[in-house]
C-alpha cells in the first residue's frame, strides 16, 4: 500500500510525460483525460491513475491511432487487458521489422556481390494483400481512373514514405515542417501557399497533378486511416487542417 497520495499539477505531469500543458488541457476538454480534481483556484490535479491513463494514451498515439479511436478503446475492457493486447501488436511489429531488416541486409550483401538472391527473396517483407486491398479501396471509392493516379500517392503513407528517394523524402520533410509551423502558429487553411506540396505530389506521381486531382487527394487523406495516422504524428489535428487547405488551394487554381 502506498504511504502517500501522489498528486501532480498539470505542469508537473506535462513535464514528466514530455507533452505540452495545452495538450493536457485539450484532453480534459474532450473528456479523454480528466484530472482527479480541480482546486478552487482552477488548478488541475492528477494522481497515479490519471498518469497511467496518459501513458496508455501516448502508447496508442505512437501507434498512429486517432484520439477518437483511443477514447473508444479506453472504454473497452480493463487497462491490463488493453496493454497486453497492445504489447502483442508491438511484438508482431518487431517481428515484421526484423524481417524487413534481414531482407535489407541480404539485399545490401547481394549488391556487393556476396549474397545472391532469388527473385522471391526480394519481396519477403511486403504484403501483396495489403497493397491489393488498398488499390481495391481506391477503385471502389473514386473509380478506376482516379484510383490509378491517386494510388501513386501511397508514398505518403508510413510504408510508402520509407521507400521514396532520400532527396524526395528530404524535400517532403522540409515542406511539411513549414506547413506544420503554419498550422501550429494558427494560420488559416485558406491563407496557405501549397504550390510546393502540389509540385512535390506531381513529381512523385510522375504526371501532372492538376487542381481536380489535388483536391481529390485531400479526400483520400481524410478517408484512409494510413494517411490520417501519418499526418497526426506530425501534429495533432494537422490532417484535417491540411485537407481543408488543399481544398481551398485547388479551388483557386
């Protein structure tokens, strides 16, 4: 039994978790993480149970889950069950990454002439089912013509981002860093210059990205969880802001 009650102010909890006070205020406002109690002066006070809940939230955010999904998950089962299930998913992810690394090592050795590879060995880490499912979703949602063009934007998902060239990835990081800075500074999505982003998309597609295709891409960003997850890791709420900015930008092209 604990000999004392651990209590933390919002600032203390934010510093311990490496998050902002503003984020904890937001979590409180949406009911995701409520303080143990609020003092008369308005100060929020958290205890061990809230600290553990915040840790669980951060585990799921790191996995790319949206806050709405996290809230629904936290309403199901006990913390021990949820964390055990999440651990199992992470272990599977480690196994998948181990396969990826092993294939990378073999490919590097192959390119230096030390390890010949069969054609099948090149693609062991990649799931044909996932890619086929993604393309099927695109075709059903937007039609075969649009799906063909937008499918090339799969580089914006986590898996695809890792496969683009170093120069392409560096440029995307620079573009997104600037956009995130605008977003976090409170810029309106109606007043953002997206010419660099649109140009980058066109280069990655290998064909022009006109206003119609660019506007339609914003719908894909909001409709498919892979895209949302990647943008939300850059900054919470950024996916919706970017999509709104893309729609406005495409209307003025």
